[in-house]
C-alpha cells in the first residue's frame, strides 16, 4: 500500500482531513484530522536504500474527549495492520483535544 491509497481509504471515516494543516479560515469544526510525514524511515545496506518508508503522524482534533471517534481511528489503523503509538494532549489556546497517532509504512 502506498501513501496515496492509504489516505484515500482514510476518508472512509467521514472526517475532514488535510495534509499538514487546513488553510487559514478554512478549518472545519471538530472532529477533524491532519496528517504529515516528519521524516523517512528507509531500510538500507551497503550504501543503498532497499526499501523506502516513511513515518506518519495522524492527528485527531476534538472539542471534547471522544472515545468513539478515537476508537474508529484506532480500528482503521488496526484493519490496515499498522503498528501505532499515540499521544494525547489538550491545547488550551484552541480548547481542543489532540490525539496524535504515530506509525510507519
């Protein structure tokens, strides 16, 4: 599976989603998601890359702690057979919860 196919399938969760950020003034009401690739995760030897990979961060934003939506994202990642970790924080200035899912493929 490649990045393009994966994020097409992610739209099946029916949540607004954007790469890195929504344009100023076009941010939807929560819940919504943002994803980005902070770095590559390549495998190589003998000075060559044998398998190109990337680390992804998928951020879920909600106005209140929403275990149902969070569970849908977790179920989706599990269905895709992706190992993931997550970190949660509350953004005071935005009054939003952020759950960041870290995974690679």
